[in-house]
């Protein structure tokens, strides 16, 4: 797969100069929910999935993790002073966005490899029992749609189908790559526990940074097989989550459940691709130009074409037609010659009732 950058190919908007920046969304249903931003660094937005007087606190713009922790403390203090009930319903959740605009497609696959191996542990820690398996927080074991799209993208060498809107309700949302240039972690239930959310952000940051240190995504699976589940967890989990995880029953089985999925993601062959996209410099430029118009309005596309010209679709090279391997010297005059059945060997006197009398299956 062509190793293309997230920005500006998949995400064309503003790129944040801070590399390790995090965005936070905290949903809340409360009669006292404010209509204006309560404290600096936070904005208030509506959310159609919530009921009554509700909305979400959004940290805008994303900030480094230490600033995020300070902003959480300020928001919690404001809520306590104004006596918000903070009665989070099952419909509410906390979403963490991690900026990926400085990464490329191969980094996305590395992060996914580690995340999928640890997903059951991560979701079990970050989500309450009611949210686990929710239709708005689907794990890989709940739905393999994301995996199928990732494999298709690896085969066709097109990552755009992975960022479509129909996968946005996964526990790890890839659709936000095209909308915000970030990976969105959706598993945490609604809460405003500063310590709990801070630990979750620290875990997300460590997982992403450690995963991107590997040279190839295949190296992650080899590392897992070499050191085993426990040391693998210790390498990628923070101390808080690791000490909690090793107390779980059958924790090693949780990692092995998704091992086969990650094996497909790492070693899935592209040799059977029905159509191969050219990788010449000219075709790469055409592919880049096409990606620039992804999601643009007609007016934006017109302005783009006026400035850069009309993007041309990538050329497709069709493989040679399939041919059956036939031994040299064989002449086929009739399709019946392909059937190798000796009619003399057929048992015309076969009677299934006789086998049943002997206690044998027919």
C-alpha cells in the first residue's frame, strides 16, 4: 500500500502545529446545561443523540495532554460551583480525539494492530458494562465491518473507503480522520471524573506513540509472539491499566481472541488484486489530485479545478485473462472430456436400507 500522509491527502483542513494534541468531547444531559461556554478553552455544542436540555462540552482547539488535564479540572470546578447534577445517562459518553495529521497510513495500521490486540482490555477498563457492546461503541468482536474495510483498502490500495460515515460508531472511529484529522476513541461512558479521563488520555497517547516506533506493522505481531501477552501488555499499557489488567481472569485469552484478525491485517496478501493501480510518479500525482476533491462541494471543486486543473482518474491496469493450466499435449475436444468418471465403477445395486440394517450410515 502506498504510504501516503494523513494530511493533506485524507484531511485537508487546518493542521495543528502541536503534534501530540488531544481533543475532548463530554456529553451531558442536565437541566442546568449552559447555553454559552462556561470556562475558557471549552465550547458548548448540541448533540442530536441526546434528549432534553443537553449538549457536549468540547475542548477547542485540541491541546497537549497536560493542558487537557488542567482544562478538565477547570470544567469540573465550574460544574461543582454551579451545582450541575452531573447525572450522566446511558446515552452520554466521552470521546477522545488524538491528532494524527503528522502521521501516514502505515502508522494508522500500526496503531490498529496494537489497539485490536488490546481492545477488549481497553474497552473493559474505559467503559461501564452498559456501554460495552453498544451499537454506538462497537468492538471488533461485535462487528468486523472495520476489519473488512481495512483489508479491502489494503487490497485495492485505496484508504478512502475506510473513512466513510457508516463506521463512525466503532469503539475506535476511523471516520474522524477525514473530518478532524484524528482517531476518535468512543468507548468511555459519560462522566466528568478528572482522574479517570486523564488516565484514559495518557493510555491513548502511550499506545499511539509506542506503536508508531515500530518500523513495520508486521514487527508488532512478531513482537507479540516473541514476548507473550503479559509483556506485550506491559509494553503498551500505562502502569495504572497494566496493574488492573493482570488481575483479570483469562486476560491472555482476551489478547488471543483478536490475534487472528491482526494476523490478517499484517500479512493479508495483495497478490490477488483484480486490478492494480499504477505507482508511477504521474499516477501518484493523479491519485493525490483526486484525493484533494474528496468531500468538496461543487463550488469548491470548481475553484480547485480553476487553480490546479481537472484531476484525472488513476489509470487501471487489468491483469491478463485467467487461463486454466492444462498439461502439454492434452487436446480437449469436448467439455465432457474434463469429467473423469468411470461409469463401470458405479454401484447400481446400492440399497441404503441394507446399510441401515447393519447399523451403518448410508
